[in-house]
C-alpha cells in the first residue's frame, strides 16, 4: 500500500472512531450533578423524612424533581416516604425508576425490599435484599431486615439464624445479632437457649438494657419470676423510658400476686406509650384474677378495639364468657386464640373444656387431645378427658386419665378429687378415702370450698 492510500485509510479510521464516539455520547446520556440549590432542597426533604413529616417531604421531593427530573435520588426518597405512609404500591413504582436510572446503588434495592415486605411479597423482598448484600456486603440494616423477615413473618427460624450468623461474620461481636439469636430461640419455645444468647449479648455489653429485658422475659416465660424481676428491674434502671419494660415487670408482679405494684407498672407503661394495647390486655387479666369482671372486660375490650389479633385478650374474654355460661361466645373467642396462637395448647384446651360443658363430647375430646399433642404435660386436659369418661360411665378409662394427670402434676387437686369419686363408685372405698385425703392435702386454701366439704363428709363416711 502506497503512502497516499495509507493516509486515506488513516482518515477513514479516525472518522469512524469519531462517529462511534458521537453515537455513544448521544445514546448514553451523562447525568448532570444536581445544583447546590437542588441539593439543599433534597436535604430539606430528607430532614422532613427524619422528622416523620412524610407528606411534607413528598411535596419537597417533587419540587426537587422539577429541577432534577433525572435524579434517581429523588425517586428513592419518594419511595422511602411512600413506604413510611404504608403505600408500597407507589413506593415500588418510583423505586423501580430509581434503579432503572442507576442500578448500582444498593440502598435502592434495600428500600424496594422494604416495599415488597409491606406488600407481603416476601420472595421479592428477599431477592432485593440479597442483591443489596451482593453489592454491599457490609450493609448492616439488610442483615437485620432479612433475618427479622425470616423470623417474624415467615417463622423460618433456621434461615433467620443463618442470616444472623452471616451478619456476625461481617460484624464480629455485634450485640444486636446475638440478641436476635436469643429472640429466635425464644420464639422457637426454647427459653434456656434464649437465656444463654441474651447472656452472651450482656457479656459484650453489660449495660445492654434490651438484653436484660429480653432475658427477664425469658425467665418470666419459664416461671422463674424472682430472677425475671431482677433483670427487669436492672433494665428499667438503665433505661426508664421503655413502655414494654414496665409491661413485663407488671406481668411478673401479677404472677407473684402483687397487684398493686402490677397496676403501678401498667400505668407507667401507658404513660410512656398510650398505644401499648398489650397493657390493657394484661391489666384486664389482673382485674379478672382479682374477681373484678367489669373492669377486666373494659380493659380487654379497649385492647381488642385496636389490637384485633391479641390472643391473650381473646383468651380472658373467653374465660369471662365461660364463667358467665355464655358458651357460644366463649367458643368464638377460644377459636381466635387458636387462630392467633395455634402453636400453644391453651386455645385447644379451653375450647375443649367449653365443648365439654355444652355436652359436645366428640368435639371436646378432639380439642383436648390436640392440646395434649402440643403439650403432653397439660394435666388439666387429662383431667377434663377423665371427667368426660366419668360422665359417659367409663370409669376405668377415667381413672387412667386421672392417674396420668397425677403423674404429670402430683399436686393437681381435681385429679385427686375426681379419682376419689370414681374409686368410690367402683366400691374401692379404701383407695377412694386416700384420694379424698390427698385432695385436701394439695388443695389451695382459697379454692374448691364445696369439694372440700364433700371430701370431708366422704372421708367420715368411708371410715
């Protein structure tokens, strides 16, 4: 190739590169940096978001978007505001736009994940949060949200633990992950492992009031009320402004029979957070145990007006209806206990007890057996099934259930009393007399007055 041809070829190559470069510059627009005035407007909007003034923030963000229509950050902040207003549909729309403009920002995926969680589209929430972690492995909030979704919403406790462990590898000795592992064990029904994790969290920070509080709750659920009280007292000393700390300490005082202190704690809990509707339920329970049915019902109704799936409130309203012999209403409430707390044996036991009172023995047995399937140590369920057999004139089957109940709880007074009645009907007077005596021995001083009188009469008659 001569020099002229080489020169002409060089010009063609240069022209081609220029044209391609020009095409790329038009095809891929460069996003201009926002002006100083626009940035101030966006910061003002974000301040409003931090203050919880979400509708005002939206107005300010839209003003920013008029000046900077191509900024993904305006769409992102708009999505945050919509999430806070529980409007995930609009949040998803604008957050998708933010991601289209700039798909490299992990925060956009985190925020749209929150939107999908609000919509209960949990699979998409998980996908977006995992994407955020892929882009930014040290994204603390994503580990919390992802683990909490598995734990709270999906009840996939193994998955939750995996996420918290992943978080701990990236953020070693982060006490919040250890606390969440304890919460997972608590929700799995393993208070001992929960207590161990809360103690580990306290080893990382001895002044970690939430760990003291949660360990106190775990001890409360175990029935270790004195130790629970120590932890809750210490949590309140460290942080006296948390409503739930007083709520659970009040619950402990109920179990200890100290109603005056319980009411003082419930009042303080409501002062700190008037929307803590669990307090109304628990205070209603206290009134119920004190025998003040009217105040109990008033508090329970206040709770259910706002917290429509509070199973404890349904349980004790059902108990009130049961005591008033309004069995259909009691059945309805106990069914809601099962709906909202189906992993517990309580709802099945109480509904079975109510069916037994109505004379519907097949349904009663089905519920009581379900209660025993969940909790084989429910001695009251065993006694109730025994009573059904006694009523159906199947004394041997009744005795078997009473014996099982006594094996589980040797101090169950009604197991001994009903066992004595059945033994007497079988002419086993000596054994019957011993069971009546055992009933009187284990019976609380303030309960079963009629049964005590009957037992004493039968003991005298059987000498």
